[in-house]
C-alpha cells in the first residue's frame, strides 16, 4: 500500500515536472556549438537579455509569440531572440560558446502567428493579425525602416494632417531639410515629403504656434544659428520657413508657454554659446528676439517642466561639457533665475523630466553619453534634486525618453544607443528604481527616440532616427 502510494506520488511528480519546464524544452530543437550565419541584417536579434540558463533563454523565447529561435552564449549568459530565421538556418557557423534553439512549428500554445505570405484573399489576411500575444507587452518586433534623406537627426511623432494618426517628422542634418512621413493608419508610413530648412537642421518640435489648431514645425539649425518656423497649411503640408536668430549652435527645441499668455514660446539650448535662449510668441505666430540665460558648457538638450510645483514651467538643461545639469526656475513672467547645477555622469546629452517614483514631483533623467548609463536625480519636492542613481545602457546613449511601455502605470526609460546600434528599455520597478536593460536592434547610429502608439493598438511603439543608415526605424510593440 505504502509503496503504491510512493509510486503514485512519484508519477505525480514526474508528470508535474514534465508539464512544467520539460514540455517547454521539447518545443524547441537544440543545436549546440553552432550559431546563425547572418545573411543580412534581418538576422539581428529583436531582443537581447541576460538569462542564467539555456532553459530560461528558451522560456523567454516561448513567451514571445513572434520568437522563432534563440541563441544562448554560455560564457556571457547572453540570450538573443530572433524573429525570422528562414534564410539563416541553412548556413550555420561553428561557435563552441553558443547553443542555438529553434521553435518546433505547431507545438506552441498559444500558437505563433501565421505569416500573410500565402493568403490569397483579404478575409484570410485579416484573421492572421488577431493572434496577438497577451503576454507580449514589454517587447518589440524587429524594426521596419522608412527611408529619409541623409543623416536623420531630430524626431517628433505628431498628427499633422488631422486624421488622428501620428505622423513622423524628422530633420535630415546632412540634407538641410525636414521630412514628413504620413501615417497610413496601420503603423506603416508613406514616403517622406521634404521642406527646406537652414544648415544642419538638428532638432524639431511640432506645436500649433499661431492658434489655428494645426501643428506647425519648428526646427533648430546647428550651422545657421537660427530656428525655422514652417506653418501648417491645414492639410499636413507646410509653408516655406520664417527664421528667428538664436545663439551659436542651437541643438534642441521645446515649444511651451513660459509667460502664461497661452501662446507657446520657443526655448533653445545654444550649444556653442553655453546658454539657453527664450523667444516669446507674439501671438500671431511670430517670435521676439531671444533672451538668454547662462548654462554650463555645450548644452545639447532642454526640458521645460514645472519642477517646484508653482505651475510655472522651469528650464532643465544638461551640460555635456560640464558633466552637470542646470535647473533655472521660472519667476512667473517668463524670466528665469540663474542656474542651480547638479552633478551627472560624463557627457550628459539628452534629458527627460518625469515623475518616476510616484510622488507627483517630476524627476530628472539624463543620458550620460560618456558613461554609458542613465542618471536618475529624484526631486526633493521643492525643485532641488538628489544625487544621481545610474543604470547601464548600451554604448553612447544620446537621447532618453521616459514613458510607460508595459502598461503598469509606471514610466520606463528608453534610450537610443548611438554606438551599439540598438535601443535600451529599462522597466520601472515602481519606486523609481529600474531593471537591467533589455535591448532591441536598430540600424546604424540611432540618435533620437520617440515612444508613441502609431498603429492604434494602445501599445506604445518605438520610433528612432538611424543617422548612419538614413532611415527611421519603427519598432512596433508586440
Ligand atoms: C535578406 O534576408 C531576407 C530574408 O531573411 C531576404 O528576403 C532578402 O533577400 C535578403 N537580402 C539580401 C540583400 O541578401
Ligand atoms: C502586461 O500588461 C498587463 C495589463 O494589461 C499586466 O497585467 C501584465 O502584468 C503585463 N505583463 C508584463 C510582462 O508586464
Ligand atoms: C497599411 O496600409 C497601407 C495603405 O492603406 C497598405 O498599402 C499596407 O499594405 C498596409 N499594411 C499592413 C501591414 O496592413
Ligand atoms: C480636424 O478634424 C475634425 C473632424 O475630424 C474637425 O472637427 C476639426 O475642425 C479639424 N481640425 C482642423 C484644425 O481642421
Ligand atoms: C493642401 O492645401 C494647399 C493650400 O490649400 C494646397 O495647395 C495643397 O494641394 C493641399 N495638399 C494636399 C495634400 O491636400
Ligand atoms: C505679429 O505681431 C507683432 C507684434 O504684435 C507685429 O509686429 C507683427 O507685424 C505681426 N505679424 C504679422 C504677420 O501679423
Ligand atoms: C496664469 O494666468 C491665469 C489668468 O490668465 C491665472 O488665473 C493663473 O493664476 C496664472 N498662472 C500663474 C502660474 O501665474
Ligand atoms: C519678472 O518677475 C521678476 C520677479 O518678480 C521681476 O524682477 C522682473 O522684473 C519681471 N520681468 C518682467 C519682464 O516683467
Ligand atoms: C557645473 O559646471 C560648472 C562649469 O564647469 C561648474 O562651475 C559648476 O561648479 C558645476 N556644478 C557642479 C554641481 O559640479
Ligand atoms: C529642499 O528640500 C530639501 C529636503 O527637504 C532641503 O534639504 C532643502 O534645503 C530644500 N531647499 C530649498 C531651496 O528649499
Ligand atoms: C524598489 O523596488 C525594488 C523591487 O520591488 C526593490 O528591490 C528595491 O529595494 C526598492 N528600492 C527602494 C529604494 O525602495
Ligand atoms: C546592444 O548593444 C550591446 C552593447 O554593444 C550588445 O551587447 C547587445 O548585444 C546589443 N543588443 C542587440 C539586440 O543588438
């Protein structure tokens, strides 16, 4: 009797065990000491994570509906997930450090989505998109790219033709133009229409500045030392530029009402002048000459956010040459106090000012380009900030955005890593601390990043300017 009970218990244990982790392994075939030989860039992994074991790497792949294969690097514990291996499976390369695993088709539940290539009618192709994974809300599909002119640099994603679909606006730094790529409605974009700017257009904001409810384009031109304003005619086409002088090397632009007259003003960090310029909106879409305020050396970006809870937007500028960030408080009429500075890492470049620890006080997040990390400076509540806590990113993170990507109500950190050719996503643990990064491949030299839902599925997508490849990449949330 007792022995039978033990047998049953053992059987139960075996069944539970195989239903747990073991069934997952039979859903993937293992190929040891071989790796994919990449025919072209479609072989790049779409997710890169660190896992302690091969099994955890397999489980990470099986948790992603779009994952078809994974590679586990024994020495580094790197686990890379792939979407499309059709070209590479036949051409594997020897690598004793790597175990490659391929999902056995048809064994997974829920099933992987079928591709639309064989569908012959519109009815079959509509059913294929309905198998979106429930679990898959923290990861991204491989990027789709859209051609720009040479050197896409600045980036904004805003609806410019009033069809409720966000469009892509990009400055092409080596072509002296701004490109507008209209959203076709399903997260795909039309070819760009370009408009002339000054020399080396490097950043762009898209905001209605003449109160006609159509968002206009404002561009800073690094080598012309002016901002260009292109008015929206009303259907997503734009007038020729009107220009307003700035200091030397304007590098970023925010368009926010700072003097409480309901007209958005222009704020520009002048990288060559080590100051920030404020140009007031006169109300008819024209701007006054700039008033400047001292910053540190080579400010490359700016955020305009109320940090001391007086309902007046303040100016935050990282100083890439001073390794600190300046905070200039708004005195209420659009004039600003002199700067208070806080230490950052090396070469602070992009900045985002968002409450990350849920205390209703916006915190400063800087991309420390020379330290390969992001610094988080928590707001003490009165507009003063704590010393930074840092989190690793890829190599040369230039810009940073802070947006909730996994739908848990807590803003996460996303950086573009210029020298790693990927973007990092660091999830917010909820108290303003962040997880280890997951990275997603881009093309060459990703510079600016925007996180916005472009295909109307309520999941934030990542859009990135790939400066070295002359395209924008769109990574749809899966
Ligand atoms: C790149 O790979 C894809 C599929 O993986 C294939 O369709 C395409 O022809 C390849 N391009 C080149 C240039 O090899
Ligand atoms: C995905 O989002 C749902 C809510 O929509 C949440 O319950 C779930 O925890 C999320 N999954 C991950 C892995 O974040
Ligand atoms: C998206 O819409 C465009 C234009 O309507 C169409 O040409 C394209 O095939 C669609 N793409 C997808 C993936 O549905
Ligand atoms: C945008 O479209 C809506 C209707 O779709 C219309 O009511 C509104 O006036 C339009 N806005 C502009 C600025 O044309
Ligand atoms: C937009 O409006 C302008 C002026 O009304 C017109 O010349 C142009 O053809 C329109 N473009 C589109 C794409 O509708
Ligand atoms: C805009 O307003 C300013 C100041 O009120 C005025 O000098 C300028 O002529 C106006 N420009 C236009 C185009 O109406
Ligand atoms: C801004 O102006 C409005 C009236 O136009 C006033 O009620 C409000 O208090 C002002 N806000 C600040 C922060 O001064
Ligand atoms: C703005 O307010 C400050 C402090 O109240 C004052 O010193 C300054 O003169 C004002 N500037 C303007 C242009 O009104
Ligand atoms: C920021 O840099 C400036 C210029 O190098 C320097 O004067 C200031 O002391 C620095 N601030 C901090 C907090 O280190
Ligand atoms: C801001 O708050 C911190 C912490 O409560 C305090 O140490 C500091 O003196 C305050 N600074 C100002 C300018 O009020
Ligand atoms: C934040 O939350 C994480 C995960 O729950 C925990 O490990 C960490 O200690 C917390 N940190 C702080 C500062 O509360
Ligand atoms: C991102 O870049 C880092 C650093 O170069 C690299 O280790 C990682 O494999 C990259 N990830 C992807 C998905 O390309």
